[in-house]
C-alpha cells in the first residue's frame, strides 16, 4: 500500500491509520439514481460543500424511473438533504491526514471529518433546489464526481436541521491560525 | 397486506402506493454502533426531530470499539450529523399518507417526507453533543427506537449545513391552515 503523502483517499497517507473491516456487512443499499456534475476526475472536484456552492455550478440529480412517484411534493422544497454513495472511497481509515494538513501530519478522526473515506461512504449535502423536470432535479451544488450513486433525498427542515451557531472546534482553530483551508 | 388506516409504517395505509423493489442491492452497510434512547416501542417515539429535541432527553450513541480512534476530535464539535438505519421500516413505498393526514388521505411522495419508510431507510438527525466518554456520546436528541443501528457520524458545519430560511412548501401550507402537526 502506498505511503506517498500525496496519495489521495484511494490510498493511505503517512500518519493515517486503518483497521480491519468487519467480516460481513449488516444491511444493503439500493442506488436510486445518479448525480451528474461537471467534475469527471477527483482532482477537479471541489474540496468541500462550501467550495461546491461557491462554484455556482448546477448539478443534476437523475432519479431512477422506478421511484418517480416518490418525488411528489419535492418541488415545494427550497432545499434538500442529499445522501450519496462515495463508491471510490476506502472504508477502513480511522485516523486521516487531510490534504491541507499533510505538512504537519496532523491526524484527525474519521468521525470529525466530512472526508468520503469512512466505514459507510455516505456523503450528506444540503442543496438548493432550482428546478424539477420529470425525474431530473437541478440543484446548487454538489461536490462529487460525475456519476456518483444517489441513495436518498429528503426535505430540509430549517426548524430542526439549521443550527447557525454550531461550531467545529478543531476547524475554527485552524481558521484562527490562518492555515490554508483543510478538506473538511 | 393490511389496509387498516391506523397501520403504522410496518404496514401500508389506505392511499399508500408501493412498487417492486430492485431484484438485487448495490452496496453494503456496516453497523458501527447502536443508539440508546428512552423509547422502547414505536408509539412512544417522538414524531419527528423537533419533538425529540423538545423532550430534552439525553440519548447515548455507543460506538463499536473497532472505531474508537475515529472519534478523535469529535469532542470539539458542538453538533453532529447522525445517520442511522431504521431497520424496522418498509422500503417499497413511493406515496405515503402520514399519520396526521389519515383523515384526508393526502398522499405525499417519499422524498418529500422524513418518514423512515424509504428505499434506503437511513435517517439523518442533527444533534447537540453534550459529552464524550470513551466510546459513548451523550446527545440531545434522537427520535428513534432504543437499539437503532448507527451508520455514520459527521461534524456539523454551519457554513454549509445551516440554511435558516429554507422552506418546505407543503408543510408550511399545513401549518398556515392550522392542521395538526404531521409526521414530517
């Protein structure tokens, strides 16, 4: 396994720690559609959801026709929670060294990061819904590769999902120290 | 299959529409822990995340020891995104009649609801982190049954996850009409 610090999350960077995955899985997932984005290779992807939003790119969520009726009422939502399957990510890392931290080798726990490398490689993004046309939803914006499998869509309720004063301490410390933006 | 309007989501209510699930699944999930809540049976569960928060109940997320190191830094987060597997929910409903809508039989699309009945029965809640002790996280609050399997934890970033002015049109219409609170 590569130890090259420039390795992306298909590999393992210096300082990253992996464990043995369980011998068997516990449940199964259906892919219910695909996400179309302008990003065909990993290095072109935005580093996080904020960067994705700043690009202003319109991405398209294509729902498998089997689920068409399940879209009823979605058009009344201004924002959606999108869950998608980061199918190219490794699942066995417990400590990671995000790209922006390679110089210091700072280890961060997988559950303190939004990195796609996690035991269940499910990404969650909040997107603005621009348009619904049949089974195609235009949204701003997603940070994943073109073709990424979709696993769920939900309405975003500000009453429970919006916490404007939430803090991520380790991240705030980095910003305060004027370090370059990390992968989150 | 039961057509009793009082049926819960293990069954099917009048007006609800199901489809044939795909013949095979596309990916596998590991359960990475369990959620401990005060709610042992379905009818005692809060109806949604807002009600759960209003109970003020402290719930406990128990992480499988395999993933202990992945918790590094989580204690610096004020809020977390929790993904969990609603293992008692059916997965084949595309149109649902939420409990509060039984009288009118109003059909709503699965992707416009936070109902646990969905193709991939993954619930997402934003919780306040109260305390971390080893592999046990105390949080306010979750709306699921005691023993529900955990599948992911993520830091909540207000910069991308908080949209205070987001709207769910169908839900706002209900509130404006002074209808009883629906399941979301």
